[in-house]
C-alpha cells in the first residue's frame, strides 16, 4: 500500500488523472498530495509538475520537491535578499547563480537596478523550459531582461573555466538540489560536487571579495547536509567569515539552512536603505534570520 | 484510496498492526506516517498514541497531531521560556496553565527554582494519564514536585472561579488544542472559548500585571487562528502590550505563532541572566523569535 503511492511509480501514470502522490521526507514519514501530474518527463533528471489545491503547482526533480507556487517566494527571497542587503550598497554588480535554472533567484536579483549582470549556470535544459511554461511567476519581471544570461552547463565545469579565464564576480549563489545524502541523515557522504571543497576553492578565486551563499537543506530532517557543507566552508574560508541563517519554507518540512561566506562585518545588519518589492523579506526578518536554535548551534560547532 | 488512510478510520484498527496513518493538513495535503497505534480511545476527545520511526511517539487528539517525542521540546520551550525570560527576574511566582495536561509546559516552568506554584487546568482526564504512561519525558524532572497542581476542569469555568475568588497569577499560559476553524482558514469563526474575548477579560483580571501567552497555531496553514486571536487580544489588552513571536515546530508543518500580552518593556530582550537546561531556547533565539515574515506582519495589521 505504501509502495503504490510512491512518487517514482507515478511518472508513468496517465496524465491528468487525480492521484495521491507521496514524497518521502524521512524513514516512515511522507508528505502526500492529492492532485494531477500536468507534466512528467524522464531526462537528465526525472522532472514532473504536479497541481494541488493547496500548494498550487509543485516542481519535483528526482522525486524530491523543489518548490511550490505557494511558498517559493520565501526560499528565494531569503536566498537572495539577505546576502545582497548584507553587502555594501552598490557593491553587487555581477552575480553568478550555480543551479537556479528555475529563474527564482534571478527574479529577486534583477529587482535591484544596481545589479548589472546575472548569470545562471544550470546543468539541466529542461528546468528553464518547464518554468517558462508552468511557473511564469518565477520569471524576472522583464523575462527578456538584457542583464540576465542563462547558460546550460555543469556549474562545476563552468566555474573552472571562469577561474582559468580569471573572471570575477561580486557574489555567487549556489541554488542547487540537495546533495545526495542518506535520508537518515547520519552516515552517508555528500556526493554532489557543488557542495565540495574543490568547488568552493574555485569559487573563492572567482569571488574573492564578495558573498558566497549556499542553500543547505532542512537540517531537522537532513542534518548531514548542513554538517558536511559547514565542514567544507571551514576548510576553504576564514572561520570568522562563515555565517548560517534560516528561513521557514513550509513545503520543505522545516526551516531551510543557508551557509554564507561573508567578508563584510555584521551581515545580520542590513546595509541597504531600500528594499525592492518583497513578500517575505524585510529588514526585521534580515536581522532575526541569523538567530539559530540551540540544537543547530551544536551542529555548527 | 485516500479515504482508506484517513486517521479517523484507524482508531478501531487492530492494535499493533503496522499501518499508514494520514493527517489532513489542508485541502488535498496530508502528512502520512507509517507505524503502529499503541493506544487508542474514544472519550471526551478521541485520543491515540502512534509510534513512528522518525518522530518517535506522537499524540493525536481528534485526529490532529498534538506533539511528537522528537520536536515537542521546541514548542514547549518557546511557549514557556520566552515569556518567563521576558519578565523581570524573580517576578514569576505563581503560574496558571490553561490546557497543558500533557505536562510539557509545566516541565519547563518547574526548571526555575524561583517559580513557587504551577497550576495546570485541563478538561480531559485522559491526557495526563496517557503522558504518564507513554511520554514520561514530558513530566517535570521531579514528577511529584510539590509546586505542581493538576486540576481536571474546564479552564473557562476555573478561571471564572479564580476571578470571583479574586485570585491572582503572575503569568497565564494558554496551551490548548487549536480552536475549531475551517481547514481552509478563511471563513469559519473561532468556536473555542479559550480564544474568545470573555475568557481574556477574565484572564486580565486574574493576571493584571503579568504576561498572558497563547499558542495560535501555524499561520501558514491556519492563518485564521492568528487573525482571530489577534482581534480578541486587541479588544481586551492595550495594543502596545501585544506581541507575536514564532518557533519552527517541524511536525506542525510550519512556524507556530504565539501571541503575548506583555506589560513589560522590550520583551524581545531577555531579562534573566541564567537559563535552565534547554535544547531549543537560548538568549539568541529569544531575541530573534519576534522577527516575523512580511506576510505575517500584514495579517497582524
């Protein structure tokens, strides 16, 4: 009975039928959604779009929920506005997004007229196309904004090339799927290259003076991602430049963690006077996002 | 297929069988748990205890999850330590808990040697017994602590009596189930007396000088509870004494809201030097718990 509602059995279901879709969150713990698959395809990654009465549209990649229409704004606003506003005003001109093929992070960045160039490097050509068709609200206000470049490539290889070409960025955002860790969150190693030491050493070279921020999953159910990424950060960046903040993204099942290398003092104090149009982010949220539960602090020791 | 996994069909299942239990969070959105019902009884409220590999033990009342072994500490520590530490040191001697028959709030209060008396008034005699048997970790460190009194009664009637007897408390904690609102969170009225104006007017009389704090559900899925309770607070208490704070309790599906009437200035600054043994609460968390997302602030206008 459990098996028959697993997400990975559903991609082949008849399109349009109302089904119960279950997402494994942890051992014997699932989120279940009733609705319709309106797009499903097996490619570089298994991708489908699901429509649900509460969440609106939901994007699943490899059976893991990436975002929903209803709460993606929280994830993306926290990912972007906290590092931007923690940087000195007008210091952010050129931004690299590793992953982020869903456009959400670029939408937030392009709200700042001061930002001159945003480059998305995403490995999967499916994602931008799906978002353009099924999630137009994630596109930048001007979808043809000339400041935006979308490159379909492995971000690891692209960063390697940028390093060789001695290109520089004022900010790097790593907006990827969660790395491949055990759902028990205890024993397995991280496999995803974008979470590793080599990748971050290259990022440090192409972004020596700016913020480098990485989404690190939901520690309550996937503590290992934060633990291992923090180890990576400590190997590469000065410890006093490493900060963790959080945002509650309800569809993720708990607070999402973000790790940030920030060379500027007091990142918990926003540096900009103005805020573009947002639904989650305010300076009040900025100042309080760095307050972590005791059980997170113990993980970050 | 959906119907057959609904929680309310399960209470009569054979005890000990491994089943899939689903809790309705919102329209077409469910949490599903695989495990065993180890206690189930229909009484004043329908109560059962479920055992799950990730959450440990879970208490359901009227098909709504009340708490889990794994994250109840977050809910209870935020409910208790924020109001206690927002009060002047040693000003809290006598505390009334309305609801709270699960002992969790009293466990946290009794960690303070300065607190002299804690009275729990819970309507359902089942709950303390179930907790004593299945959730001993929720009991106070000394389960026979002479400072603790448990009264099985309707808190509304008991508060009425306290008011007539001109009894006074230094703090009141309303630790009840969510009131009966529509799961769509839009149209239906609050029905639960502990969330109403009459009840709060009585509380104001028995606790004129201290903090009155009430759990207000998870606004992302049940916004109406916070909206309506805030209206009640504004009718009864001076607006400048009303504060909202939050804590992420993952099993609730989002941040839980707490409303507080606090006559002391700057409740976001903890007033006590020392903190008893906690797993969630720190002064860092205290200071940042009052930072609310923009979409909450708009609800509280």
